[in-house]
C-alpha cells in the first residue's frame, strides 16, 4: 500500500514570537479547552507510553481524568500490562493529538499512584456497569471467553448489593508529574511550531525547537 501522497497542510493556528506562557500546565489547559470547544470527539484521550523490564516500549490510549500543577491523572488496573511496567519503571510519556485544532502536546515525567481517597472518589463516581467491569476484568490477561466475562458482569449487576460494590485493591489512579512538555502546532509546508519546556528544579525553561 503506497501512502506517500496522503498528507494534510496544516494552516489553522500559529505560535508567533518567543513570549511563551511561564507555566506549561496553564497553556495545556487553554489548548484542551480549545479542543473541547472545537468539537474534538475525544479531547481527553491520550497515548500512554511505558517501558517493560526488557526495555520494550508499549503504548495505548487512556483517558485523562484530572490535572493540575502536580500532574496528570488517569485510572486503570494496577495488575495490567501498563501497571506492571509502571511498577518496574516509573518514567512514562503522554501524547495528546487534536486534529481539529492541528495541535499535539507531549508530556514526559515520573508516575506514582494516587492516594486511596482519590481513587475511591473517582471509582464511586463512575456508572455502576463501569465499576463492575473494573472488578471482574483481569485486564491484559488471557480469558477463556467473552461469555465468561458477561456472566460475571450479569451476576454482579443484578446482585442485591450491587450499588455497594467496593473499589478493588488492584484498581486505582496514577499521576504523571511532568518534567518535560512540548507544544506542537501544525503549520503550512511542514514548518511547524514546537515549543519545549524542561523542568530545572522548580523552574520551567522554555525554548523553540526546529520542526
């Protein structure tokens, strides 16, 4: 399959000059708001990249659930493939791509588990069926059949105390605390804008990169 002629000429936005925001997280908030207002179907979807003990990278799409100056939070099964990789290597990367605004944000840093109270708060805010699926799914492991999962799902869904289901210990949140962030704005002719932030102590150093 020849894909050489498939290309898009980006031309919606620009990053002019060299007077960039001091705080990259605040700039991310603006770009995320723009993505939401533009009608992006999944504006909080992000590619999470981790590395195994054998130094093999692995990527998948997860959803951002909150963020602030302390980091970017997502939730998952701690015993999943990504959970096991994060246990062995705390460094990870996030990538957001918003085609309607022709923007990308890359974030790198160290990941740690959120405290149990934060995990509880989000878990109990989820719809009942989402909570059930978090309980019954041995995420990333082989299963005998989909029927088996559906039977376990139905069993808990119609249980007398289904609304009281507790968050399992193997499920909770992670927070990636960034030390590198890059803002990419598509431009015509592939002469894109790239603005990089590197954390030095408590200070973010910012520079423009070649596309």
